[in-house]
C-alpha cells in the first residue's frame, strides 16, 4: 500500500511539472519580411537593366552610350563641323545636309546653325576630281566597278563677315569644301576630314597684242574641316 501511494505521488508531481513547462514555452510566431533585401547589390547601370538580352547589354556597357541612328545626307542627321583656317581662325558650327529630290547625283542646300560668321551654300556628291573625265557608269551597271558611286562630297561655306585672328583678319568670302564619302551598314554615311580652298581669279592676255583678256581661276588651299554625327 505504501508503494502504491509513493508511485501516485511521483506521477502527480511529473504531470504538474510538465503542465508548467507548456505554459511558459508557448510557440514562437514567425516574422515575415515584405521585401527581402538581396544578398548582393545589383551594380549594373539602370539602362543596362532595361535591355533584353545579355549580348545587347554587354555591347551597350562597352560602348557607354545609346546606339546612334544611321547617318544620312538628309535633314534627319545633324553634324558637328570643326573648321580650322590657315589664318588662325577656328570655328565650330552645326550643319545639316538637305537633299533635293529628283537630282542625280544627289545634291541640295547645306544648312548651317548657331553661327553668325558662316552660312551654308549648296552641296553635291561627285567623282574623284583627280579622275575627272573617266566615265564609270557602264562599269557600275554591269557590276564591274567595286568603288561606291559618288565617293566625294563638295559644298560651299560663306564667310559672312570679317573674322579677326592673331595673324590678321579674314575677309568675307566663299570657301569650297571637299571630303570623301564612305558608307557602312551599321553606321550609315561617314565623311572623312576634308580640305578647304578659295578661288583666286587672275586676268591674263589672250593674244599677243593685248586685244582680249581671259580670266583664269585657281584653287588655293586655306584650311581643313571635320564632320562628326551628333544626331
């Protein structure tokens, strides 16, 4: 009887201790984070994140800029023109070649912006002046001539008022520009650095006794220029 009483007392104590433990150890509530922070921060530029395709994204990161549209000799493309004259003057203007439809070779007005010293004239594509007189039309038609048609561009720039320089001054006059034209499927039209000339006219006697005169025009180098696409 004493043994049963002792066992009953031990079982009651164990049950009381177990109940107390359950009261003091309630289950913990899980904390939910609405916007979990990434372990590694994305350091890519915002423009790169918007690009679809890893190859395109890496190309943009390498170039560091948006891809320019194809350059054309139309009003859709603007060019930055840097002019360096031999007399010491340096000018920077924005230019746009506008094409008149229905002309062969292509030609039209050259519009010059943001300059009070320079105005545009006419532009025209043409052949290499050193090979003038050689007709390539038949060779292009039959596919026997690989050089692109009209590989040169010629245009006029009008100096509208006198320009003071360290070497003196430049009087108002017409400058004649010439550059080579190249074409690329990815970039469109490109213009190489070109040369500027002025025309000097000289009167000479056309006969031995001086009864008639002839005017001879000569092109004299006067500077250089470069054109770069800006839009």
